[in-house]
C-alpha cells in the first residue's frame, strides 16, 4: 500500500458532485485526485472513440501514484455492456500501470455483497440510457423489475434535484417484490439520502458514488468507513 492510499478519479467534464462527495465521505487518510473528460452530453462518443482520451487521463493520474483509478461515469461504463466495460479497464490499466475499476463494476460488486437480485432502478437519464443500464445489469445477473428515468437534460438539471426529491421519487416507485434500490448517476445528490431512504423502504439502497467509493476503498485495503452511507458500508 502507498504511504497515503490514493484514488484517481476520471469523471465527465460537466460533473460537479462526484469530486466534492468523494472528498466529503472518503476517510481523511485517503487522497482523492481528479481528471476530467469530455464524454457526456454533446461530447458523447462510443467508448472505442474515447480510447486515446481515456488513456491520456489515466496516464496523467498515474503521476499521483494512485492505488486505484476509477472511471466514474455510470452511464458510460454500462453503455456497451460488460465487454465495453472490460475494454475501458484494459485501456486504463495499460496506460497507467495502475489497477482500475469502473462505476458499473463497483455497483455490481456492491449489489452482490448485499445479495440483491431484483432491483428498482432510478436515474435522471433519458429512456435510452436507462435501458442501456437495464441491459448491463441483466447481463451481470440482476433483474430490474421496475425502472424510471427522469429524462433530464444534462448536468445542470441533474444537480438541481434535491436529496428530498430523490427520496420522494424512490418512495413513489417502490415495489414490494424488490430486494433493493439502485439510484444511478454520479452527478446527483442521491448519496445524501441513502440512510433515510433505507429506513423508509426497509430495503438496501445503492447509489453510484456510494458504490464507487466503497469499491475503491476495498481495492485499496482501507478499513476505515465513513458514516451515513447505509447498509453497504455496514457490511464491508
């Protein structure tokens, strides 16, 4: 382990919440370093067309000597299924020489730890993006019994949905047959309502940044755990 364990984050250029949330919830002993990529919204491209940009970002992050590099965009990491995700990991690892993980992988590992199979999926995304995530989760062995995308238009609208509103939306879309709830997207305030929502639903709740931070700490071997992030961190 490095003298100071470090997480290297690759985030979409428009993302304004992943970095402050990692800084807030990561244990004080863990460094968080960020590089941005134009890869969502009007900058969206197929993953293979982002290879050079991803490699450049990963190589730059490697200069901070991170113990893990996290490709932290749920939609992009799930968009082309497990094969697309594996390709992103290969590009990062080859360019940086560092271990790597994606948000999609972090989420599936979190869901497995919590033994969740039947999911309600909620996101700010348009229907097409939501369906990419449904297909990714199905390929990874999960069943999405209900999904809702809010069809919001980009980061400015994503960040304006309050934690209380995310709770209300989840409650409005609760399903008794669900094992748990996945609130997807790294550029949202969802993380702030996890424990309140778990109490109301009496089911585990996984969010993108919560799962991404949890998986990163696991890979780093960091035992310290933040408060306020729900059942996932209580089991880890």
